C-alpha cells in the first residue's frame, strides 16, 4: 500500500531556503514515507511523538540535523513542519 505525500506550504517554504545537498536528503527522506510512514527503515529515525496535546498522532523523521514532523491520515502523509534540530518541539 502506497501513501500519498502532501506538504504544508510552510514546509515547502523552509525547503526552498536550504542548500541543494540538504534539500535532496530531506526529499529522499520524505519520499521514503510513501512506503512505510510508521516503521523506521535502515535507521531513518521515525518516532511517534508523545505529548501532542490531544491532537492527532504526530511522527518525526530524523534527517541529519533536521526533523520532519508529519501526521498520517488514511492513506495520506501530511508533512506539517521541517525544523532544525536545535529548534526543539516547543511549538507542539
């Protein structure tokens, strides 16, 4: 079963400002979510986030020094935010 990927406009805007190598690594990471957004594959760093204030379940994908925050609904993966590691998760 394949999942459709949808990016929030803020995530797209953030990616436009990255250097080409980092942008490509993040794209590759996001593309891997099409096959399995719940299970970590080859140390991809997928983790279910806790304490999301009773909202839908959120997950994070670790890509180097960046974190891709996403939610899964039916057969769609919604990429909500891409943040630098040092920013933290205070916005949740």
